[in-house]
C-alpha cells in the first residue's frame, strides 16, 4: 500500500483529533490536558512517554533497530485570542491570562494542526517499521508562543533523558501558501529575535506647567519615531530586519505629566551583526534623545533585555531541505512545491540546532493552510486573508494535515534509508 493511501486511511481520525484540539486550546505553560492527550496517542502506538519535561513537555522514543535518531517536534500552546472563525468546532474557551485578566483562548497559530500531524506521523511510522531503521524521538513542546518551551525542555534534560538526535524535523502551517502545497528552503528560514522593555523616565508635573517637568510621554514619542530609522538607515536593505514598538503605556489623566512611560520592543534579524547593531542603536537613541530633552543623567531610560529569552534564526540544513523537496515531488507532485522567502516570524525550534556538542542538522518546512478557492475569493474581493494570530484563521484540515503527514513521514523514511 502506498504512503498516500495509508495517510488517507488515518485522515478521518486525525481530523477528529484536530477539531478536538481546536475546540479545547490551552495557553502557554498551561498545556496540561493537551499534553496528556498527545501522550495517550503516542502510548497507543506502543511508545513509552516521559511527561512533564520543562513544564508540560512530553517525549517518547520509537525504536526500530540500529540507525540514526530523528527528532520530530510539535508545539502545543494556543493564544489569548477570542475566536471569530464561525466554525462549528470553534473555541469558546475563556481563561485568565498572566495578568489575571479574562481572555479568550484560540489555536490561532495552527498548533492544533501541528499536533494532529504529529500523531499521524507516529501512527504511520509505527505501521511502516519494515521500511526504516533507527529511533524516532517524538517531542511535544509547550510554550512556543512565549519562546520559553524549547529552552525549558532542554534545560530539564530532554536529550539526557531521551538521547541526542542526529536530525531534527518540524513543520508549521503557512496561510499564504495554498493547502496541499509544501514550502522549504535551505539556510535561514525564520528570523532570530529579542524583546526588550524600555522604561522612559522623566520629571512629573502639572499638565498646565510643562516647563517645570521633563515629559516622558514626549520623550517616548521621539524614541518611537527615531527607532524607525534603525532598519531603514542603519541596516543594509539587502538584509531583512524589523524593529517594532508593540506596546506603550504611561500616564493616568490628561492634566498630569507622568514620571515614566513603559515601552516594549521586538527586533527580528538573521545574523549576529544585525542583532548587535539593532541593540546598540536602540541604546544610543534612547540615551541621546533623553539628553536632548535635558533629562538628568540619573533618569536616563532603562533598557531591560533578558538575553536568556533571545532566539537565533531558524536555519535549515541544506541536505534535509533537499530531501523534503524530493519527497514532496515523489509523493505529491512537483506542482505542490511552493517557493518561500525568509520569514520574519521566529521559532524556538531554532534552539535545538545548537543544543548538543555538535551542531544538529535541522529542518522546518511550511505546509500551506488556505484553500485555493479561499485564496482566490479573498484576492478578488480585496479583503485581507486571515493569517496567523488572526481570530478568523481556520485552515482546511483534511488537505493541510494529509499533505504535512505525507511529507514528514516520507522525509523521515528517506533519511533512515539513506543512512
């Protein structure tokens, strides 16, 4: 029986699992029921599972003789979004966020699809032991959205407990690619990132007497504007980078000049030189904009960066990327290979590449997640297509899951045959 036929036999149960996961999402660090459900599915395949690694992380090894070890990773967490997709299996879950505020919860980044694919791969590779040799490490990772899950699992001894893999594979849905297609590229595919907080300080006072104060609101506005020149005037236009001020809070009412404004910034980059230039430019701009407003030296902006929370760029091994392309052509047809450029989003999957004494070859591929008819409809209407982290994001499960499962299984088998 061909791989595509085996996938089709499993598809209905995988779609049912996807809908269950979609309707019952859990936020980063709270994936207790989700991880337990995935563990049960792995155990049903005869895989012994270790639970609660670095939080609610799970890992299980499927052994099948001598050969390489391949890690297949899925993420499990959802986002604080109220879903408006209109699906009959849409999430209605509400919970409290980290600040104690009520929020909706939604799989707005496709991790529910990822998990269904993960289970499908485990089921099918268990059935196809006659065509591969080695070990497969199945990793269900928590807290990808907070960028802490991979780090937590590694620090809790993931590889010490389960063995260090020879290769690492992952996938991610991609809404601007039509469902049924796969995209992959060698080298950098997703950006590195850091996030920081800027505490802009001033001298408070009455809004009617601004000359007696040093206004941090005005200073914050000047910093925001100046930060827009970092990428446009300090980074080569041939080298993608992003600096975004995503949050700014300060003041209590119109006639009070506050003493501080808090800003949160994210940066995206693909190499260490760009990372360092961006960070140094942020520091320089904050200091000199403050000095230009006669802010006292002891009240210069404070830049709070936790380097432990940074992520490097996700870099795909050239040989693995070529294997992914070849199996898509062999199993799905050359017409189902899509081109993709570097993506400015970030992934903590990137941390696994340098998590051992020798660099581990890794590859993350994208699975198209919008039907061709929907893409054409959105294009003709001029309406922006719902993307990742959008309350209406809803991939067509059948084609998205089957394509990704086929690609992941075929890639794994080809690596293990090649060895």
